[in-house]
C-alpha cells in the first residue's frame, strides 16, 4: 500500500494530467454522454436520502463488533474489535462515489448487479434503489458487519447479502441438487469441482450488467475476480474497480485489465476505474477524467 504522501502526489498528478471533467474536446460520443449526463449530474435524487440517513446513524453507532480482518495485507483468521462508527468513517465509500455508481446503473438501466465487499451496506443501499433493478447481490466476509448490512438492506427488497470470504470453498462440494427432474429423485448438477464462494455466486447469475469490486485489493485476486465475473457479462456491461491507485499491486492489476483485448473502453477516475466491453468503438480507448 502506498503512503498517504505517495497517494497525494499521485492524486495531484492525476488532477494535472486528467482530461477536464466537462467533456470539452471529447471525441467519443459515448464518453461525452457519460461525462455530461452521468459524471456531471448534480441532481439530488430521492434515492440518496435513505442511504445517507443510514450512514448518519452508523456514524453515531458506538457498538463494538468482532471483525475478521480480510483483504489486502491481512492474515487469515485474525479478528479485530472495531466500532461501527469507525468502520462507517473509514471503510465505507464516500457518498460522491456511491452516488456515481447509482447514476451509472440507473443511466445504463443495469438490472443485475454484483458488489464485492458490502461492508455496512451503504453503497448497496444506493444500488438497491436503481430503477428497474432485478437483483443486487452483495458479498461480505466479515460476519458481524454482513449481519448489520443485511438487517438494513432487508428493507429494500431485491437485495441478497452473500456471507463468507470471496475465495472460501462452498459447502456441499462438487455436486449440487439442481431440482426435481421427476418423481423418482433429484437431478444432480456437476458444478465443476469445489467452487469458491464468488464462483458459485457468479454461476447463479443469469447475467451480470454491472459489478463493483471493492474488497481484497491485491493483484492476483483482482485479476481472478475480473475473469470470474467477466464470464457472465455482455457487451453492454461494465466492471468498476475500487482503489486502482492504492498500491503498486493494484496499479499493476488495473494496467493489465485496461489493456486486456476484451476491454474496449477504460476510464480512470483515480479512486475508481471503470471498464466497458462495448463493440461499437472502432478502436480501444482509455481516458483519465477529472471527477
Ligand atoms: C472498502 S469495504 C466495502 C465498502 C462498500 N462497498 C461501500 O461502498 O460502502 C471492503 C469490504 O470488503 C470485505 N472484504 C475484503 N476482502 C474480502 C474477502 N476476501 N472476502 C470477503 N469479504 C472481503 C471487507 O470485510 C470489507 O467490509
């Protein structure tokens, strides 16, 4: 992980070198539209109210949770006592980005969404209100945190919290009951060896329109999660990565992903990176845009 000072330098460099965030001189009509209608959209949507009221409650919540230390740099099995208010102020995405994700999903009419790293469920609460949402699946490995998020998200509908480590093995092994084929017994389905929690979750999706990868910020898992999720995406989908400049490993992962031939457009907003797979672009494009 980079030091605060290193990140500050990188951020200043991004501000200097990134394209202006108003779309001037932008030749790609798709990106111009994304900037003008999504990034620059300052409207105060009704959907912003409930998640922010929830965030306020969390910031005042002094309950202490026993939290598994997952993700980058953690030692498996370690737990830490953390106040809910502290988690809410350090691990939860800033409202600027939760709102942006809500606007992206709403603008492109994304119905099936996957989030890796629920934390307390603030961004999930935004995404749960996307008009026309068919399903939001959000995954969290820290039990007590997932429980709190699940309680809040129960009030939104169409949201499912999957508990457990992304790479944890799915209980039940390789064969799974797929349903009753006839009245003589079950039809068993080969799920292709022992799956990870993420593989099983992705396999259960009919398709993935948008995914937000916001947990376990390391190179190898990030690349693996990209591959797993990509299998259920389509030309209109997008995958959003959090903290792409957080460490050298994350910068390497981001660089590999944005250069991947399947990615036709990548957008660097410094704290998040977005990749699209649309076929209409004549050539592969990459933009760093001030946000
Ligand atoms: C930065 S927080 C997510 C914030 C949330 N997306 C939001 O916008 O409010 C990352 C979360 O991912 C979880 N996490 C990290 N690595 C994980 C792993 N390998 N398996 C499951 N959960 C993990 C952490 O417990 C943490 O709650």
